[in-house]
């Protein structure tokens, strides 16, 4: 198990709104203090219902069986996709030896980042993909 010095962390989600469809981009939900390109993201982990049944706001987290149907794309402040269509399973600790995925620190705009389904079978409307972001604020 890796040790991580946590500066700040927050749960973030991407919601499958409407009828879930393969290939559609589902952007991360807006969190005002994280959505203005004012954070430096340095770590990320993801959850399925096997680790977290519901978010703190009561939204249902996707089933463990659906984890291999989801891709993650993260964009930096230059609008570059520094993580492009990475399988969700890569970010789940129980699937990768208990590690948080550590990143080269990047300034991001949360609402430019998204998830996509490669297959919508079994995924329901209003389910979420839940993550924990490890970050710090941009120094001004």
C-alpha cells in the first residue's frame, strides 16, 4: 500500500444523465471551488458500488460489474487531454494493488473532464462515476 501526503481531497462525480449511451461524453459535475482552473491535480482514485454504494449527496454509484465499460478523459488548462480514454478500472485501488494513481501535477478545469461508456448495458440514468481527487490550489 502506498502512502500519500494529502494536501486536499474531494469527491467528484460524473453523472449519466438521460438515457446512457455508448460514446457520449458525460462531463464531471460542477463543483464551484474546483471548476475554475484553480486546482493542481496530483492524484486520483475511482470507486464502484463495491467500495462506495452512494455519494454524500445520495447518488447511486455505478455497479462493480460496469467498471470495464467506462473510459476517463482528463484535460489540463491548455485543453490538452493528458489522460485520454483511460479505462476506469485503472483508477480503482482494489484493481491496481491498492495504489492511488499519481499524476504529473496538472492545472485542470474540472468541467472539461469527462467519462464515456463503451457499452451502456446495465448502466442506469442518474448513476454516477465517483472519484476522489487529490489536489492543491494554484499558487497566485
